[in-house]
C-alpha cells in the first residue's frame, strides 16, 4: 500500500512494477485529483500561462499498472499490529506500507480567519488563489522563502503591487545561507516588489474579507489578497498513535538509510521522511521538500520494500530550482557549510548571474547559481563524486 497519491506515490508504484512486483498495489490519496505536477502551481499556473498537468490517466493507473486507486480517501491512523491503515472510508490491510503523504502548509494560527487569506499547497488552493489574484491590486505575501518569492513574482506578473513581509533579517538562510540569501533578495527590489525583513504580521484588518495588514513596525499595508508562505510541516499526524518514531523537531517519519521506519515493513519517502544521507558524513537526518527528491526517493523506497533482499541505501545530492521574475535559481548539495565563496555575481553587483560554492572541511558540499543551468549540473556530479574543495573552481570553469 502507498498512502499519498502524489508524485512520490506515483513513482513508488511505477518502481515497484519495474522491480518485478506482481502483487496487489493500493494507492490512497486524500485529494480527489489524480497525481499532478506541483511546481507550476506557484508559477505559470498562477499567471494563467499553464493549466494543471496530470502525470498519468486513471485508465493507465488502473489497467496498465494494476493499481487499486482510492482517491478522496484520508488516512486517519496506522495499526501496525494488525497491519492496517484506518481511513475515513474504513480499514485497509497491507503487507508493506509506503508513507508518501507529503506536507501541510503552515498557517498564522494567531490571526483570525478572513476571506482573501490563502496558503498554497494543493491544486484546489492554487485554483482559488489564481482567481483571487486576478482582481487584486495590492497583494501581501507573508514569508520570503521560495514559495513566497514565486508567488510574489507571479502576482507582479499580473500587475499587482506586491509587498513581502519576512520575519528573518535575511531571507532563505536555512535553504541557501546568509550570503546567497542576501544576493537573491535583491531580485525583489529590482523587479518592483517591496521586501520588508525583520518584520512580522501583528493583525489582519477586514470585515469578513481582508483589506489590510498591520505590521510589527506599526505600518498598515493595503491588501486585496494575503498569501501565507511560511513553510510546511510533514503530514504525519495520522501516525502519532502508531508507535512509529517521529522526529521531535517537526514530526516527520524517521527512517534508516534504506528508508524503512522504526516499524518493520513501513517505509517513507518525500517531504514526510527524515533519513541519513550517507553522501554527507556527519550530518543528522535530512528531510527534503523538493520535486527531484520526492521522485527518486520514493522509487528507492518502493524497490527496497518489494525486494528487501536486494535493498540499497538511498544517497543523493539534493537539487532544487526556483523561478522568480524570469530568472532561474538552482541549488545542489547542502547549505550546512563552513564557508561560502561567491565566485561570480554578489551582493554588490547588479548582475543576473551568480555562482556560489559551499565548503565543509576539504570538500565541496553545495553550489548555488542564478541563470547558470549548465554549471549547476556539473557541480552536482562533482559533489556526488565527493570532490575536493581545492579542485572545485577548476572543475567547472566560470
């Protein structure tokens, strides 16, 4: 059984069949939709330049992959002794289970619920937000992470006045570090988006529908729409009574190097999974929220689940991308580094290109680029080969 009819869930099903598994597969998804492509939801979908893309048709899933597809069904609990997932449509038994339930968007719980205040995670979220942005003259985005920045870029493309409110002094510090975060944040001002750092939302103003935002500085912003992009939490709450080991920091599922959880026969992959990435010695468990990892990690988890005698550890060089204002940002590796060296572009340069390298000990462990797609893939291979810092610049000429 696979719980989570997302990209990860779909890739798990496909990998199990490729591995020669001929038994029954049940795929459960809380949303009513077939597995769809999420990255465009904060980009081209919001601007109206693209519609939703579904990976496979229902007939292929049911007929060609022989999947018992159950959409619109939510997992409520796991009973590992009975090897059963309790859903809102009744109990479903399993022999081996793969948890691919992804993550939920965080909200501003201390603020009242008003119309016109949105989070973005699902296709239904994106459809409602797109309709809201079409008539919005003033948009406030809370959070300057990648999702917030992409939404701001999409709103600007639609002609709205956009302000981003960010609590941290520098955006994206956890994702790319302070040096690169500061460089990337300059893209907002250069494209007409106001960025307020070190600032929080104190109050939402409106009578039923939001009309303004009061900030910690005392300033009040006009707002026809407010989008909250302050991160996500693993969708693992349904597992809390199962006895499975969950990470105390965020509640994600803790796995070993083979992506098996503390409960034998229960695996996890995608946004919900913590695991030790052996490529980066000395790191604690890693949890990744990106398209690339969801696909490859789920495939390995499924292979290990159906062929445990041939199981292989999952090691990867993390990779993600983000598009703002027509610019392509890409990152490989980890930002947990001893030093960051900007070898092209920088905070004092008005440039549409950036190359930054991340060192830990004597190894290159990460690279960030702006509009350098060929270079980033070479750095990814170099990191995968455990390349030395001293050879990094010569390995990929600027």
